[in-house]
């Protein structure tokens, strides 16, 4: 709830509401706010004097989660229980991430479908939304602890290249952490705001934001006119960052001390130590010319023994800036190549860029700075701490939304999310709350049953996960869909809100062209207090809602798999042996039972098991129609 405070000087009541800015990073996350006295953004630090919370979640054998530095200790020793880089999985299916499957040292569920990816730790399943919510909860706790006030509102940043699903997943994670996410802001936009760019009324500028973090690199070209930020292009490499610098240092040292990578990985303590020392060396070399470390000073017994047994040629780890620059040169060149492509996509030349903003811890490396500055032909902006700049900008955006920055123009926005009812009574948001209007979005849906000729389109408004808890705005039937197997029709549903706030919903089956539309006035009859109540309800019920959603999704996925398997068995009876048939029937029964029991984890386990069982012969004969039926979302018939 919003908090009422009393101004001690005047004795008047005042609204002391804090809205924080959060950078939910792949490697590190942090929270910032506007200092009430200085009116400047500050990153919130705990006693350890660091604002950074490593984006890592560790689960102990009881399933208790720890986050940040506490969790980081387990990276090498308990890789299967220590989840890093959850951000890479946000809004993704296994098919989206499978080419990089080797990157993850924990179990990412490989169910070979287009449903959203899950992580398995012990016998628990976590969605990337769950995992991110642990990090957000930690940041919320930190902010409340330092500011000594409840924090329920936040602005969260995401990469400019995040799509709708990834943005929605980030909102959901916020909600699950007990935060009302006022807005999702692009990271480069936030960074620009932290440099004061875009805050002048008549300012027009083209800027480049170069962001080199721990595991990802992106460069964005933005055009800023009177406070409006437009992303002209983005480019980058989602698997390139400072961690790769560390890896190159380790490889170099391994050669120097006469050890192979396998030997190093054979000793987890040694691997962990080298990883930490390499990062330390890299940071040291951002300021000094030379780094040295004596491995024999390490007191860890296990490590000493291994080192002795391995007969190292030397215990002395050394690195000069010159050598380091030589090692990372190819990676720097890759990032410059991305800058070339970003400019090309924006149809601009390097000289068209007015300002270059440096973001991400790895831009502290002088060789990186120099290369970027040389490429654009001018000095770069690096005066704001590159680890904090995104969160600081998010805090500035939050302050504008709180109405504290009156000069700043606020565009018309939608106060509540708008969406459709999908399978199981779930709310599928097409236009998230706080979207600028006018706006237009489209999404494709498909049928659930063979030969389904109609589709009910029910439009809802609100923040809850189940439509029954939201407000129904309109409903109509799209009829005349020609008979096709389930999953084949393509129904494009469009939501358009014009400048007057009128919502027009259209549905069109793309193969046959049948079409239907309706017009509604979303705000009609809703008072501000009612909107506020709907928002607060969504926070209070977030946990139940998300659990219910997870159950409904698991059930739908399980039911679909049962359906597909059944169809497959009838069609391809000849391809399957008696034994296979028997185990399949058993796995199907177990899944059916789990669905009846409404136990989410059990449903997921049994779905996974049925997948395992059917995979070999499904692969033998998986035809287009069946894989088609497993794809896409289904609206109630
Ligand atoms: P992300 O945006 O991916 O969460 P960050 O912006 O926090 O990542 O960057 C983290 C990376 O920055 C790590 O690889 C870390 O080693 C690196 N880094 C931090 N400080 C320095 C420094 N002084 N010199 C070089 N690299 C640094
Ligand atoms: Mg970052």
C-alpha cells in the first residue's frame, strides 16, 4: 500500500511513496532510487559497500533459496543447484535455447516443444519468472531495509531487443516478487537518462549505447527527440562478455603452469580459485600495468594437494596489460563489428552519432574504451559508474512517473492491461498496462480441437492471471473457420487503441480470410480508485495467481501431450513394439492421474517422463501435422 507520512516541519500529511529503479541484469542486478535531499539518483548499497547483487540463485537440499554473493559461492561446487543467467531463459522455449544448451550447468528441461522453458533442481521445477522473482525479492528487501519503508512500485529495465514475451515475463517476475511494475524501460534508454540525455524539451540527438556486461554484449542506436526515445537499431552477441575475458586469462595461465583444462575441471576448488583470480587480474589491469599471484600462498588443503600432484611448472600467475589486450583483441573486434552492423541497420555513419554512452562493468577495460572511441571518432561518455548507470536511469524514470519531475512530459498510457482469455481461463496480455497510446499489437492463436469451426474471443482488462478475476470488456465469436486439424488454423487477433482510448479488437483466420471485429471503451465506468484496487489485488494475489497459472499451463501441456500421443499411437501402431506400447500406456496413465490430482510438479515430472518414453519412436515418424499440433497457443473453442 502507499504510505502516508507527516511532514514534521509543516505538520501536513504527505504522500511519501518510493518508486525504485531496478536493473535486472544477466550477471548482476541492483536497485536505485532518487535521494530525497540531493534529488540525485543513488544505487542502494548494503554494508559490504557494493550495490551489485550477483544474479544467481542457489537452492539447498530443502529447496530454500539464497541469492547474490551467498549463492555465488556454490557456482563451481554445486553447479546443478546454482542458477546463473536466468535472464537468458526469460520468455524462451527450449527450442529457442537448445543451440546453447551446453552453456547451462544446471538442468534445463528439454521437452522439445515450444512451451516455455523450465529449470529442474532436485524434484522442483522453476520457471525463469520464478527464478528472476527471487532476485527481485532480494532487491526489494534491500531497498526496504535501507529506506526503512515498504517498497511496492518499481521500474524494471530490459535489453532493447527483448520481445513481448520476454517483457511480459519480466513484469510477471516483478509481480511475483510483490512489486507493481509501473514500466518496463529499455536498458539503453535508462543509461541515456542517467547521463541527462533526453531530459531537455527541444533536444534532438542520435546516440549509441555500447553495453558490455558479464555474458552479453549489445549496442543500440537511439534517436531522442523531446523526451521520446526511439530505438533505431540494436546489434550484439548474447554470448560475449567479461566472463569470456576471464576464460581467456585462465586458458593462458593453464598453458603457463602446464595444466590442461580437464585437469583443472577435475578439481572444482582449483577451477573456482582460477576463476576468481582471473577476474581479479582483469579488474586490476584496468588500472595497473601488471598483475601477479602466487598459487602456493593458497591455504586450501585440497587445492594444495592437487597442485603438488599435478607438478606445476610454476606457481606464479602473471599477466601484463599488454598480454591481456592481446588476448581479448579478437573479442573487442567482434563488438566493433556489431557497431558497424548497428549503424548499417540504422542507415547512419559513425560521424552521425552525437554521443556514445558506455554501459556494463566490462567497459572499464581501457582497451575496450579506446577501441570504441577510435571507431566513432570521438571520446566516449564514461563518467557515470558503468555497473550502476542503467539502474540510476531507471530511478530517474521512476521519479518522472511519480510525478516529481513536473517539467517532463508524460504521454497518455493505458492504466490496466488488456488481453484475451486462453485455454484454462488464463489471461493472455496483449497490451500491458502503462503502454503508450495510440498502440497496436497482434498475436496468432490456433484451435484446440480437430475441425473446430468457431473461436470465442473474450476481451478482458486487469492484472490478474485468471480472467475470472479480471473485468470482461467484450466477447464475440469468430465463425466460419474451415474444418482443419487442431493447430493448423492461424487466427490473428489484433488490438488497436486509438488516440481517443478506444480499443478495436479484430480476429482473422489467415488461411480462409474470415474476419470479425468489435469496438470497446476500456476506461468506461472505471474510477481511479477502482483501477488502484485492481492493481493492488493483483499484487496481493500474485503468488496464488502465478501458482494457478503454472498449474493450468502444466495441465494444458500435459493434456496436449496425451492428445498427441494418443493420435500418434492410432496412426502409427505398426511402428511401435509391444514393449514400447506397454511403457507408453503406463506413462500416459501416470500423467493422466497427475492431472486429476492437480499437482503441478507431478504433472511436469510425468509429462517429462512420457516425453522420454515416446521420444525415440516419435522421432521415427514425427510428421508435420503432429508437430504443428504441439505448437502455438489455443483459445477455448
Ligand atoms: P550484466 O549487465 O551482464 O549483469 P555487468 O554490467 O554487471 O553485467 O558486468 C559484469 C562484468 O563486468 C563482469 O564480467 C565483471 O568481471 C566485469 N567487470 C567489473 N568491473 C570490472 C573492471 N574494473 N575491469 C574489467 N571488468 C570488470
Ligand atoms: Mg547490464
